[in-house]
C-alpha cells in the first residue's frame, strides 16, 4: 500500500488552511467556506495519524478532533453547522494616540461552528 510522504500531507493541509483563511464569513459565501473547512479538517485528520506529527499538536485539540471524527466517521459535514448567532467577546481596543482603550461591545456574526457534542451522530 502506498503511503504519501509527510511533506505531501503537510503541504496539502497548509494549502487548504490558507484557502480557508482567505474566505469571507458572510452567508453568501458559506458554501465556499464549508468546502475549505471540510478539506482542511480532512488533511488535519490525515496529518494527526502520522506518529511524527502527533506530539506537535496540543493533546486536548487532538482528543477533541478524534472525538468528533469518531462520532461522525470522517463525515465532517455532520460535525459542523453554519450559524448566524456566533457571539464575539467584549474586547478592549487601543486606538493610536488615545489616552485609554475603548471597550467594544460584543456582537453577532455568521460563522461555521462545531455542533454540540451531544448532537454529533454516532
């Protein structure tokens, strides 16, 4: 059985991740975002199966991804959902030349999110 070199997995993951970063988070582009997200998760999953990569990824993140993958059996479409009620946290923003930071109130945006663990299919 042919096993692709680690460089192939890493390169394809990074390319997919860069495409994901370049997509806009608006409802009209959600299909494009989903495709990039789906591809990125699949490449990340393939990378995490490599023993030389596993120690480089935070243990909790690895465990969470394995849990989600185990529940949806590589069908990442069942692990994520598009939501329009994602709350941004309240933040402090320092403006150039301002004497103090400005508090920015939280708002809602549209984004792809993980489904709740209890909602993942087994």
